[in-house]
C-alpha cells in the first residue's frame, strides 16, 4: 500500500509499505526521517508520533487505551495524533497520508 509521510517542513516521502507492517516500520525501512521509534514498536516510547490526515482518520482506526496513555508522553498531541507503530498497513489504507511532528520528544 502506498503511504505518504509528510515531514514537518513539508517534505514528502511516498513509499510502498507491505500490508502487515506498521506505519512506523514503513518509515524506518524506507529511511523516512522523523520517526525515532525508540522502543521498536512496543507502544512504549511515543517517539513514533504522527498526525493522521483527516480523510484517513476513520480508516486508520482509534487508538487503544494503551496507546492513548502512551500518547500522553508525546508533545503537541492533537485529536488526530496516533502512534505509528500501532497502525497496521493494509490494502484498505492504500493512499494513507500521515504528517510528522516537529520533533519526537
Ligand atoms: Fe515506541 Fe511506537 S515505536 S511507541
């Protein structure tokens, strides 16, 4: 599935991410800067914070209770904030757009 990552300065990275990988893994494997993912995807660091494009919020789903509590550690959290390691890429998310925060805490 095609995922577009938009850096805070507006730079766009359009990459093909295999269904089953997380949005975080898609960034890390394709050298998209701006997602630190210190915990490696265990929902335990909040350094994979992204903003899901409004058009994709519903399809990307809601944060779990665990993710919500981890998001408290991220900066500049918005209603469309998610931890990208908790969004599983699938064909239904082909075309997904996420924006990256100015920095991961
Ligand atoms: Fe650590 Fe997502 S990679 S919470």
